[in-house]
C-alpha cells in the first residue's frame, strides 16, 4: 500500500472524527438555546483547532500509544497494510454512526481496528491483551462514570448555593453603599421619611433583580448582570470542551501517520486539524441533535456544569496520557444531568449505549477484514 493512500485514509478518519465529535463542545450551547447551530458550530470548530495545534506540546504520550506499539510487535506496526487497515476500519465505523446520528467514540473505533488488525497480523501469542485492557479499555469504561459522578456530586451543591444566595437567571450582583438612615419627623405629624436623612454609610454585597438594585441603592459601585456572566462562562466552558477534544483526539490520528514516517509532525497536525474541521462543518448536525435535545433537556446553568465536568476530565486525562473518549465523557455528563433533573430519555440513552458496545467489535471485525483484503490483493 502506497504512503499516499494511507495519508488519504488518515484524513478520512479525521473527517469522520470531526463529523461525529466536533459537536461535543457545542451540544449544551445549542441545546440550551444560547446559540444557534451555526454559531455554536463555528465556536466549536475554532476551539477544536486550537486544541489540535496545542496537542503537539501537551499530549505527546498519546502519539506513542496509538501507533499500536506495545499492543503488537514493532515489525507489524511499521507495515503500511496494517496502518491502512486500521484507518479504513475506524473511519467506516465512525461514518456509519454519524449517518445514524449516534455519538460514538473514535478512540473506541481506533482501539477496535488496532485489535482486529493486530490479532490477524501477529496472532494471539504476540498480541498483548493485558496491555490493551490496562491502557485502553479500563480508562474508556471508567471515563463516563467519572464525568457522570462529577455532575452528580457538584449539581446538588451548586443548586443549594444558588437557593441560599437567592440567585435567579435574571439576577444582578451589586456592590453598593447602603446609607444608614435616621428617622426624622416631618411637619404636621406626617409619616417618617427614611430616605432624606442619611447617616453613616456602609458597603454591601447584594444579589437581587436589576430593577430592585437600582431602586434601593440608586448608583451601585459595581453592577454585574449574572445572566450575561453565566452566558460568558457557558461559552468559555464549551470552548474548553472542544479544546480538550482537539487536544485528546488529534494525537491519536496523527500517530497513524507517524508510525511509518509518512509526513512530518507539524504538517500532520495541520492536515488532521483541517480534516476534522471540515467534517464538523459538513456533517455534524444529526449527532448534534441527539446530544443537544434527545438525551435530556437542560438550561444554561446545567449545561455549564456538564461542560465543566467534561472539560476537566478530558484535560486531566490528556496531560496524563490516558486515552479517554470525549464522547463517553461528555455524554456521561449529560446522562448524570438527566438522572438528576429526571428529564433523561431512556430510549435514546439505551440506543447510544448500544452503539458504544457495538463500536469496538465492529471496528475490530472491519480491521481484520481490511487487512486480509490488503494481503490478498498485495496492497
């Protein structure tokens, strides 16, 4: 198999990854109605590309792990037919799921393809099964549980704090000088006027409706519209999810190019990032609908919490070289949110989980089949 064919296959995989995964960062923005689909997609594309470029400095460990080294003998890793079978099988698996509107893991597809092609190429005796379980399967099984657990723990605390402070979506946070009033008797026994006789003033932090702050304190020193700040935090958190996704997924795809030195690292990063962006721009809407509306309904505050749980888990995993799936983490956060708010749609969740279970064995079967065909045809 020629190097050019493998480069095209890797770019196809990157395209499939973008089509299925670029929406992970925009799902809560789109689902809560804060941005339109096009606006959210543009933001997700930009921040994903930033994560892709940063991955060359941050997530170098994944470049080694996803070449297949340690899973199969080094002699197998360097075979062009092996790399071609892996990228083709993973790309077809993810593209099929995208067509069905199902958010699946490119990481799982890659692991399945590596396993299927690796078993056929190296045989059971040289295939490192414990390495697969320890470095790949265990983190992938645990990651959605960690994200869901983070939401389940944090949501009640945040909700209680919001009620205690009296924070509403339209609330305003004011720092104002509250005058200490003194009762003054008006002429002819009229009612007391407390506003016309100020005494010693004092600073006060107030959470109330904007109109109430203006009415009570006239000219607050600081006035923050919490609704706008929530929108800003939600936008930043969605950007973090997309950034973390680009940071975590790009090295896994680039590693397949580096395995046989087809393209230099900087060129590989830029090419993969471009293909991922194109896939998201052209073919992400069906998966976006599933994540944004079909799993659970959410408000902006709930979306913000889910994003923070997702981005924190993925960023930490990328730094440690643990190949978690952004799909499993982000969707796990939505599962946890839906369970807490009692708005989860069980039928959709079961469909998504079934797709997760099928992804790895389907990619493994396609990987073995592709390698067998390449060997048969002498590619």
